[in-house]
C-alpha cells in the first residue's frame, strides 16, 4: 500500500520513471533517474510492496549492517518528489525501481493510482536499448508516444511498434487507457559495449528530458564521466583491429544516414540548451518504440562483449535480420 501522507500539494507535477532490467541497457535510464534524485536531494516518500510484484529468487534482497544491526533491503519500486526551481517552479515525481516479475497490470494501476492522487499531468518513462550505433557519435534518443495529439504538440514520434515489450511499453499503454499523457524517451546503447555504466547514454537522456520539459538539469560529474567512458572504449577498440573496423563501418553508416541532422533542428536544440545553461546559473529543483528511432537490439542478460563482423561492402541486407528492429515502446 502506498502512503501519501506528508506529501505537499505539488506544482504542475510530472512523473519521471525508469526501471532496471530488460529496457535499461547499460543501466542508462535507471542511472538518469538516480542522478536526478541525488542532485536534487529527493527523499523517498513511498514504496510498492515488494511481496506483490517481485520474485526474490530473480531479484534477491540484500543484507547490510546499520550501526551494528543487520537489516534487509527488498527489491522494489520507490518514489520521491523534487521541486524544480526557476521562474516557473514545478515538481517532479521520480519513480525508480526494477521491472516487476509478476502482476504487471496491477503494478501499473497502482502507480497510476497515486499519480492521480498527486495530480500528475504527464508521465515520462526513460529507457535504453542496444543498438547498431557507434560509441564515437552522439547517442540517439527517440521520443515516442501513442497519443497522436501529444506527438504533434511535443514534436514526438507516434509509436507504431508491434512485438514483445517490457514494463515501459505496458506502463505507457496503461497511461493511454487511463487518459494520462505519456511519453517514452529511448537511448540507443552500442551493443558491443553493453556493460554498465554508460554515462554518455545517461547524459543524452537527461539532455532530451531538458528539451521535453523545458527545464535545466544539473549535470554534476556526468560530462566528465561520459568523456572518460568514451576514451576508455576508444582504447579498447584500438587494441582490436576487427573491432576498430566495425566501429568505422558504424560511423560511416551513421554519418550518411544523419547528415541532415547537421543543420536545422539539431543545431537549434543545442543552441537553446546552451542559452538555458548560460541564463540559469542555478540548477533546478533531468526499445519501447525504438522502432521509430533506429535499429535497436535487445539488452540480453550478460550483454555482448564483442561486435559481430561487419557485412561485406556488396551486402545490401541488414545484419542480424531478426534483431534488426526489435525495439519497442
């Protein structure tokens, strides 16, 4: 049972959620919400009953010592609230947890129940999936929704995905049935470096969240961590000629496909972000449907330690046909 006692009346609240598991390649999405909670000093005010939704043989509890007393932390989903300052203050309800093992519909209904009690006006769900994208280029982030009107108003893509889905897709569909506007933001993580953490993908999700909600997210050490991550992957790739060749193939494909992005909307978004950071020195109190945003691969347990060999130059079909477009909402 969720207890909302002690939660103040919220200002234009938006729910931002992420779940560890299938839709969290490189832990990019769950780390993004954890970053928001840490930077804005959010305090947990509620948690779902772990007994209702989790298989403890899959997600095991952990034991820790607290002043000499042994205690147990149960795997679950927790909620906190932070206030975004500025000229137009607003509140974010942060939801961070683990993809449930069972009773997904009840899980979503419980989340939507307290979202209604808190007056949440928009739900933003963060996700990350493995993709054929080079680590040397900006992380692609797709914004999708099943609401056609919302897609037009917020310049998002309307999801057309069909296939297996995770809790992100189920929650977004539950929001649609409940009449709650919902958006999913998906980052593509290079499948050949799927192991967490991936600070570059986390930073890309937070930047996209900034654009979507028109607020400033304190970045902390994420930019430095993202640069260090890329340098580390560069060094690993340089030690293997096959990997280096494959990365170059992905770079060429990406540059060719996204050449129009070098102008117009992409430049405008970056300039607007720069202006927000210049004019707002104080930090604020930042594949569901990857099908519309690129070719994403599933984040399978253990990930993938090495990339497949690139296709020969005269090959016109996409490699790994079955996995080519398996992203979902």
